């Protein structure tokens, strides 16, 4: 049943773009901020403890619905619940939609619009130098596709709707913690500790799907280049678990694109081509995952 719900959810993800604003759930930011303020009262605790407790609080409502309804959640009723949970777990924004906005900004040649659209994809400050920005955006598309889509699908398949929502919750906490820390003047303050703990928790859940996604990029793109990039030794001894995963996705994803500069190509055309190619790579991998999931569903139905 989970696999059928997943296929329906992915179809909705592709078609119901006008509903995406529902799943931004910015009202949860107030709850997360309240949790962070409460964490300041127990500053002597390891920061990971209040982060985990906050994640549990946000997961509890979905768990309660599943637990209370219990055995009544069968057939169509469970299918609807699973699709709804999946819909709100994905995203919050569609990476293809953001790539489209970025390409339009590039074509308009408005520097402010380009920086704004690029920052929405990268989720951090973007280099002002055009070539560096192009590479940064291409890498970010490959990273964000795992964070917003493939990791959700992985946990949904493995452990069901509650696991998918748990992953999204850790991402919401991570986003808010990173934003708060960026405004904190004290580098070693409570906000920085909460940020590091939130990033670590999210990185733990992203570790396995990140590696599956990296292998998928090799399958969906230029295999030899991607595998070579995967095998390249890197000096990341001080990198966090999350940084290891993001660097792997960025490195392998860009290598899978195997883009070559064209002599008669402007910087705007190169930027559009690169972002579009990265988005197409993500879409091809999504199709591959959909085929595999469909085969698993048919196998389960015929047993």
C-alpha cells in the first residue's frame, strides 16, 4: 500500500504545482523558535537533546493519528493518509520550479533577480562572480534534489509515512537553526550549538539516501565521469557528516552532467544550459526510481 501511495504522491508532486504553497508550513517556525528558546533554559544539556525532543514534538501529531486510528486505517483510508503525509513531507518547494525562475532571471540579466533566484536554490549566500555562481547552482540542484525529494522517497519506502515526515521535520529544524545562527553575533552562542546539533541530526538521516542518490546520478547521467568523481579522494577530515554527503552529491552530480563549454556560448546561455541539465538529471533519476517502485509494487501485488 505504501508503494501505491508513493506513486500517487509523485504524480501529484509533478502535476499539482499550484498547491505547493500549502506545504511551506511557516507557522511551524514559531513552534521551532519556541523550542529553541526553551532549550536556552537547559543550556547545560548537550544541544542534540533539545533538538531531538523538538523533532519528537513535531512528529507526534502524525504518529497520534496513525496510532489512534489503528486498525481502522486500511485500504482507501490509509492510502489517502499516506498520500497527504507524503505531499507535506516533500519539498517544501519544487526544485524544477526554482530552476525555471532562475533561468528566467538569467535571461532578464537582472543581477538582483539572479542572486535572489540562485539563493533560493543554494539556500545560502551565492558567489557574485558568474562562473562561480553557475557551478554553485548546478551543485545545489543535485544536493537539494536529495534533500527535498529522494531522501523523502527513500524513508517512505523503507519505513512508511511517519519516517518521511520525520525526515522533513529534521530538515525544517535544520533550516530554522541555520537561519537563526546566521543572525547570531556570537559564533559560539546557543544558536550556533543548536545549528550544529540540527545539522548533525539531519545529516544522519540523509547519509544513506545521499549515497543512493549519488549512485543514481551515475546511472541517469554520464556513468564513467560520475563514478570517477565518486572515487576521487578528498581531504575532508574536519567536515561534518552532512558536509560529506553534500560534497559527494555535488561532485558526482556535476560530473554526471559532463557539460563542456561552447566557444560561441554567452555566460547567460551557459548558466541556463547548466541549470536545465541538472534539473533534467534529477527528473531522469526520478523516472528511474518510479520504474523501480512500480516494479516492486507489481511484484507485491502478484505475490
